[in-house]
């Protein structure tokens, strides 16, 4: 009995040769080696169906994935519940990181059981000029080998023994200053989509992936009620944040879409990346080349800290589950506030 595999199609080239492809809506068309049903074909089909980009030789032909290789382990990981429980964005980023690791010096063809911490440490050191990229690679490999240990493919996690590189910019994204916010507001007055975007981020303290989904249906009894997009499938965080008068005034004066406040020029909701690119241009128009959407989240947290809010009060707005990240956001504001308090005491003592 002949079994027909899903998404496998046959194309005939101009010479009359039959070519096999994996073609699935929303995925890249992948060439499969023949003949149909051969071990090489089945291995390539399994990799394409898992979403793993195909390994290619120098002549452009699809390689056979070797059992026990790093790429083979990646295919098993991509098909696991451990990977598929991740958000789509996290899956996309992690798959890309692991694919780049496999492509470098054909590391994907090497036996994963022979990889030692010193091998990964050497690879990390080759990326010292890009510490965030190096750390991202290590994080992905830690999860890959964590899967290997959990599913009995390996008894060790060599990536967990390799230290992350120290970030040259430990504070991360630049936090907007009051002067930068004022400059943006001067360039984009109330009534513009650009000003509405700023207000939604600044007065809610949320990520861009959240504010692009906000609409009138999320406001009930004067509160913005929603579940944060990040980790919504694994560790959902539901928030209820009061809509302050300034934000309400800007919403009422701004052009809004039917289901979301913010829409594209085609009257459709933004994607997260699409909004990031669009907002980047609005910042550039105001001469704010160092400012970004994520920096507004930091600015919102810093403002609350300067007003004397506790870390737990700030966490109730930002949705952080631990104070570690909030402390990093508010470190400068907290230092300023403590210094003011200390010098006031010194001044009073002198008098």
C-alpha cells in the first residue's frame, strides 16, 4: 500500500526530471532528496516537517542528517512538547540561534555527545565583540541540552557549565529622559497616532507586544484589563491597571481602529516587529536616535520609582514576577532619591 506524506509535492523541471519538495503554507519550500521513501528522503522530510531549516552542502544539495549529530538533536527538540509549548516568537528566535550554531564550521554534523564545555567556551570567545549574541547562543544551547537530558538523549548539559559574557551595557535599553519625552511630544502632538503610541506605553508600562493589542474592549470601569503577551501560554500574567486621565484624554482625541487603538495605514493591527519599525521612524523624526519602544517601559518604571512607589507597587504595573528586573530598571531613580534624602539630613544637621 502506498502512503502519501503530507505537504510532499512533485515538480517536473525543464529536462523532464521529477523533483521532490516539502511545501506547506506559511513555510519555506524545501527540496527533498530522492528517491521517495529512501532514508535520505525520510530524514529530510522529518527535518522539514519539524520546522528545522534544511542543512545544505556546498553544492546546494540537501544533506542527510546524521543520527546522533547536533542537527539531529535539534530536530528532536523542535518536535518536542518542551519546544512547542514556547511562544511562537520564542520558537522563531531559538530555532534561528540553533541553526546558526549548526551552520558555523559544520558544527551541526558533529556528534553532540562529544561536545564539551571547552568547545562551547571557545565558540563563545569567538563572539566576544557581540556579547548579547554569544549569550543568546549559549541560552539556546542550554535549553537544547536540557531537552537532551530530560528525554534521555544525553546525561550531561555542557552548555550549563559555560559562563555568560559580561554585557558591555548592563543597563540594557536606553531609558527615556523627561527631556526626550518632551521632545517627542513636541514633534508628535495630541491627536496623532505617534503620540497615542507613546502614551499607551508610557502610562501603562507595558511592552510593545501588549500595547499593539489594546483596544476599547480592554477598558472596563476605568481599568485596562488584559493578560500580558509574554509567557501567556506558560506563565500567564493578568493585570488590571487604572487608566489615568491623561491617557484617556489622548485616546479620545486620537484616530483609533475598531479592535485595536493602533492600526497600520491599511487599518489593520500592527505586528510586534512592524510596530517596532514604525515607532523607530517616529523617534528618528523627533531626533531621538537612542530611544526605543522598550526604553519607554524603563522610563515608566523609573518615573514610578521617583514618585516613591515601592518595588511591589511598580511590579503590580509592569507585571514582573520578581523584583530583580524592576531593581535594574529603577536603580538610577532609587539612587537619586536616596542621595536627596541623605543630603537633606546632612543639611538639617548642619543647620
